[in-house]
């Protein structure tokens, strides 16, 4: 079976589903990757100038919901953002070090944009990447488990230096679903990088994952080697509508 994400049925934080390409490669047969570009080049050059057709193929296969570039991110809009950390992550050292990135903040503050932008740069640098919402990952892994092939499916992810799990927390997971996310995080631990976006602070992940012990185990493996970025501010998509009177909760 393919582990390439299906079109999302859930909400994305900052990237719409329009323009999302249908990947042509399965997890078992990813496109061949050229040697990675230098980190300094990928950090400074515009998205359109890097990688050529090989990069374009990897970007299409990654399953990104919409094109996003780090250069397009409005760094001045969030009230709180570690811009130096974002710039360093854009150099992709975290991928070669097999470290993780956790992006936390209210809806509409740019988490998905940053995740896709990092993923796009990784594709341009020669890395294979997979993007999906947490709902899509749960569905794919549940299908694999039902077929008795969960271990094999997780092993196939080892071909991908970067896996992105978007929108953790938009709805609570059932116990079995939370176990699948734990299996994914545990398998990736020190094998490859994860980017996880969530609108919930880490202190609330026990509610998201339905069990304090599971949440603790997920957080332990995810943040051990990671950069945690909090993005605080108002919903960017609602900036022209006055926010309808809602305020953004603080991220802890």
C-alpha cells in the first residue's frame, strides 16, 4: 500500500488544500535523490532557484497542501517568534542530525507555513519528505495495522529523512489512534527527523492523546532532540476581519 497522504479531510493550520499535487511515488519507491545542496545555499537562495526537476519531483511527492517558501513567511506578524531559531532551522542541520522540530501556537499563526517551507527546502536540498495531517497519518497507519503490516510501513519511512505531522490537537485521538502516533514517533526516534505542528501546548497533550502516559512517552521521544518554536499572535487569515472578538491563548 502507499503511505503517501490522501487529500486532507481535516483543517490545515496555514496551508489550504487547493493546489495539492497527487504524489506519483509510493513509500516503497521514492524518487532518486541527488546529493544534498549545501546548507548555506539552501538558506539564502529563493525557493524557485534550487534543485531543478529532481527537487520539483520530490516536492510533488511530499504531499504538501500548497506551495510555501520561508522567504514568503511574514516574520513581523507574530507577536512572539524566535526568528533566529527559524533561520537556523532553514539551514536544515536538524535533518542531518536526525533532530525534530515542534511548532506550537494558536490556529492561523503560521505553523503549517513554516513546516511546509522547511520541508520544501529539504526537498530542494535532495531529501525525501512526507507531509500529512495527524488524521491522515492515523488513517494510513491504521490501514497498515489492520493488514498486519504496521512494522513494515514504519520501516519504509526510514527512506525519508523528514516526516511532517500537521495539526496535532485539532481533535482528540482515541486510545488506539494515539498508540499509532506513539508508534510513529517512537520509530522515528534517532532514526529520522519529525516536524510536528500543534495548536495545543505540550501540557495539554494528555487530552489530545487521551492518556497521560502515552502523551508523556510521545513528548519524551519527540522533544529529546528537538527545537521547540512557539508562534504567538492573532489568526493571520482573520487579520482583515477583526478576529471576530477572539483572542489567541498563550502557548506554554
